[in-house]
C-alpha cells in the first residue's frame, strides 16, 4: 500500500509513497525515543543554534517548498512563500525566548530551597493536516523539540512530499539524527502508534471527529493530548464599523488558502443598518479576486480534492434550498482540477448548512442582525469556539466584546483572525483544548517539576 499525492490543479498523480510496515514503524519509534535521551542532554545553547540554522534553511529553500505546497495541496506560490517565512520567524522567536521560558523558577519558601524546573517528557506524536503543511508541523515541532523532546510526524496522506522535505530540513539544519521523524502511514493506523509505550503525548490539528477519536485512544492509555480542531468563526460587523476595514478583513480571512482554514471568516454577522452597504463593498472586492493555477499569480487555487469540493457544493446547495440567497458563485466550473469559485450566500439564518456547519472552502455566509445584542448572540450560536472578530470604530467597546462576550480562544478587533508565534493559539468547545505557540504552548509537553531541598 502507498499514500498517493494528487495535484489538485490537474487531478494527476504526483507520486506514490510506500507506507511504513509495522516493523519499520516500531524501529522508527525506537530510534526517535532513544535519540531524545541524547538530545535533552545536548544543552539549550546547542538546540538554539539548530533553530537559527533552521530559519536559514527555510529561507534558502522557500521557493522549493512553496512550489511543493502548490503542487500537493493547491496553495498559491505567494501564500506558500509567506508560510515558509512564518516558519522561519517561529524558529527565531523560540531561539530568542527559549532560555527565559525554560529557566528554573525559584519559589520563596522559608526553610527550604524550592524551585519549578521545566523538563522534557520524551517523544511527542504530531498528527497534522494538509492545509498549512509546513506551518502546522513547525508550530508543534519547534517548541516541542526546543524543550528537549523528540517528535514524530504523522502528516496528511496527500502531502507526503512536504513531510519528507520537512524531515530533511531538520536533518540539514544540525538537529541530531532521529529527533524529528516522519511516519508514512494512513490515518487508520494512528491508534496503534498512540498506544505505543514510546509515545509520551499527542497533538492533533484536524477535524472534530478526528480529535474525539485521538482523545479517546490517548485517554485509554493516559497520554496527554492537545487538540486544535474545526471552527465556525464569526466576524461581527457593528453599525459603527469602518466598512472598508471590515470587508478587507473578511475577504482576506475567507479567501486565504481558498477558505481551507480552521480560522476562516465563516459566518459574517452584520448589523442591519449597514447590511446593504457592507454587501456592496464585499461584492466589489470579491469580483477582483482571481482563481487559477497556484503556480501562477492568483488569489486562490483549487480545493484540495474532488471529495472536498463536492462536500462544499453540497453544503451550498442545501443552504440555498433552505432559503439562503446566492449572490455570487455556487457553480461547479468545467475543466480539470478541483476548483470551486468564491461563493456569496446572503440572508443566511440558523438552521441552514451555511450557518450550522463548518464550510471548508471560499463560501461567504452573511447573516443580518437587528442589533448588537443579537449579533453577539448569533456569533456564539455554534458548537465551535476557535476564533472570532468584531468590527467597530469604538475600540474600547470592541475590546470589551472580544474579551467578555465572544466565546472563542482567539478574538480580534478590526482585523482577521490569525496565528502568531508570540500569542497562544487554540480553542474551546468543539474546537478542542490546549494551546500552541508562545510560552503557554511550550509548556504543554513538558514536565513542570517541583524540586524542594530542605535546609539543614
């Protein structure tokens, strides 16, 4: 059996990657586990030097990696270059912050020396998706490895070229051999890897059903998990919003990666007093966006697969049948590849697929709210809780709404939701638990050890 990489712009097979056998899997896990014992004793200065080298390797190979992403999952080259640069920034961020984040913290307790010591826990398994095939991997692996752990990657089946390139990037940047390894296996074989005694913890970025399955398996063997799952992010546009800023943010937040993002602008909730004006601005901007071959200068490439496109189209059709008004797109294009146009659905209401479900594609679902209170209520009327945004000229009010009234792990005012190495990233409710990035993310996969030395 092999994992097949398909070019979504053409539908053609790129390459078949033979999967690892059970014997090979056991050997790789053992190698990575043993390597970690040496890695954690190398010293933090050496690990930091590897991070700095990795940033350089990423930038040197940025065009190569961007083309690989375009070929395997359809990301436009410009966005792929941006993704690689973000990974390099991540490496530099942890190179700068690792020492203060991992330093012992003394606690003043009379009669004894007491401290909190941050220690690695071993081998961490990362189960990663295809939509940001470099960024998702690096944001789990870099803080994990810097803390002294080793990492095993189970990447999405269709981006095994990216997975192999990432593994080589770590090797070529000076990391000890086997500190980062890629497992070529399908999803149905992950459970046995999670249960393997060498695995200390698991992190997954993916769908909510996948997260529940991983959590159940890991829980059965008492292994910690961090889950970053789906989202149905609301963007709330209040009556005093700057509509230029609001529509710009919504367009970027929904067309980036062709809408295939867990933090996309999936439900746009607009105060009725500015609803018509907002739609006019939005349609004008959407009409300028170019969809096409991701190797060209375009705003959007194809969907990742034929089945993904079919699912999006089905959700759009069901929303229209339920009463949503189609203003743009919504038609399957002819020709090769898995393209789906920018689609604008208006007068969307709860109970429709465009409101209740996560649509993982370039579909704008616009909802009218009679007032601010209803807008916030509609925003929170979801099982998800990853990101949210609010648009208002009153920044004090915007901050208050973001901080106290929107049910999400990330809330932005007058901007689209995005990840940043300096800030914790993660959700609540059906969007998962735990955090990645910043000092908080680095603490997810360490032993926060209490050490007490009694004075004579």
